[in-house]
C-alpha cells in the first residue's frame, strides 16, 4: 500500500508540475499574444492618425487650389479685383503697383513659393476702409495675401472739407503669394 501511495504521490506531483508548466506556457503565450495585439493596435492608431492627417492636408490643398493660390499668378484678375473692391467700397483713391514675381523658395513635392510685391496707396475716409479693403483682398484674391506693412497718416484738413473728403492716407506693402509646380498635373487630374 505504501508503494501505491508513493506512486500516486509521484503521479500527483508530476501532474501538478505538468499543469504548472502548461499554465506558465499558456501565460507566456497570452503575454506574447497581448504584446502582439498591443503592437497591432498601436500600428492601427498610427495608420488612422496618418489617414486623418492626409485628409486634413488634402482639404487644405484643395482649398488652396480652389482659391487659386496654387498655380500661375493671375495679375489681370488681381487688377480687376482691386478695381471691383474700389468701386464696391467707394474708395476715393486707390493706386497700386505690382512688382515682378520672384521665387522665394522651393518646397518638397516639386513646388516653389512665389511672391509679387504690391505697393498700395489709398486715400480713405476712416480706418475701417483699410481693414475692409484688406479683408476683401484676402477673401477675393486668387493668391495668399500677406500684409507686410501699412502706415496710416492724417491728411491736412481744409475749410472746404466735407464728410466725403478723405481724411487718411494709407501706404501698404502687400505680398501676393502663389505656389507653382505641379499645378498643371493637378488641373488635368494627374493625366499626362
């Protein structure tokens, strides 16, 4: 009976040992599977973040292309827009001179940034006329408008001045920024 008890004890200890080893193996497999799952989750999150970033940048790119920032500069259109703004805002005097376009820098993706400097001089009834003029340019222009500087000065008053007489002189330096490069491929839908 002692021999049977020892055999059973040895069989029980062996079974316990095998069960413990099976448990350890299962725990290691579980940890490895969990680590692999965490890695896949991390990759999936990165892909989703990249997808959202691409969608956001694509929306910005599409907006810039629609607004005419991407492509050749449209000087004639700019002149027409300035004239329309002058008429719409009933500005007493608005003169401007747009300098030749210059390349500012090349950027990744076969694009380059170009700028055309514009000196603008305007006689205004009040300060809000200048703010409205710049807002209209930014909204309507088929370019990115960057105001480098604006100076306002009061005009000398005379006895014959009326409420419709300009009281301010504005002198501004404005950059018309465009991106050029792949625009022809983009406007043709990528066809060559």
